[in-house]
């Protein structure tokens, strides 16, 4: 029987000049903010919101995303190491970002934004999650190029051999997530523009949380563990952290469906 698989060994670096290099992951991460700004600008124009608010919102998002993702990785996955070496929390070029930490950081920054600029928090998050879904997709494609957050061994015909890791065919879990988040982005855009979902407080936010973190919970079953302590856990850290987000999303959807039918 012939074993089919895809050999995967791209160069994570686009180009370098001396010690300075541009990597695909960094480019895709940045494009998430660029495309997000462009989409949010169209939304602000559509709803007659002053564009000067978008500049402030973008800065809050950048700080919340980067700080939350970094702190999430350090304290959810390697707390003992970073508590012993706190200065290395700031060594972003060494890698280590966590999507659940990013989610917490984004939400915290948006709450601060809502308080300062006196905007309804649900109005903000209902629109932000549209671009966050797209950014999440781009980041997972960056993980794929980096051959990180790999899947568990598999004999499916589309299995990837991440030669930078080992010679074992594995699920391309980053590709699964990237494509799913792209679908979520498309669905949220359709709901906003075609179904007037932006006028239903919390609906888009609830759909995002339920879809993204519900999927994240199940995809973890075919992903390799990220840190050693997860090997003895029934549910890994990604699954444990996904549960409250997914349940929160379901709560918002149920609340909208049965109790909250008012316009935003």
C-alpha cells in the first residue's frame, strides 16, 4: 500500500539583511491588522461613525492583542519558566503567543476603549470579531509556514510531514483552523451586511465565540501537545480555556434569541 502525504518544509523567512529578517508569520500577523483596519473603516463609514475613533480603536486592539497573546503564552503554558525569568516575557522574537490570551487581551482593551469613548461594548465587539476571525485565519497560516502547532500523527492522504519537526505524517491542524476561521469571517460578513446582524446586540459576538472556540475545543483532539505537562491531562490547556468562551457565546445567542430583540 502506497502511503500518501505532503512533504512540508517552507522557509519561514521571506528575506534577511544581516541579522534583520522578515518572516511570513510576522507579515501575516501584520496583514491581519491592515485588512482589519480596512474592513472596520468601511463599517464606520456605513454607520456614520467618526473615523478618528477608528485610529484609537486600532491602537487599543494592537496593544491588547500583542500583550494578551504574549502574557497568555507565558502564564498559561510556561508559568514556572517565565516567573523565574520575567525579563524574557518581553523577548517577543523568541516566539510564544497564545490565542486565548489574545482573546482576553482584546476584550480587556475594548472594555477600556468603550469606557473612555462612551461606546456600547456589545456594539464594538460585534464588529471587531469580524476582523478578528480573519486575523486568526492569517495567523494560523503563519503557524503552518513555521511548522508549529502541528497535528497528531495521521494516515489521511492529505497528511503533512513537517520535516523541520520529524518525519511523521500528521494532520495539518493549522490549515484546518485557518480555513475554518476564514469561513467564520465570511459568515460574519454575510450576517452583518445581508442579515442586519449588527443591529442585534451580542449576536455576532456570540456566533464568533461559539464557532471559533467550539471548533478549537474539538480540533485539539487531533493536535500535538504544546507543552509537556499537557501529556497527562484529559483535556489540554487549549480545551480548558476554550470552554468558557464557547459557553459564553452560546449564552449570548440564547439571550438574543429569547430575550433581547431590541435594536442596538
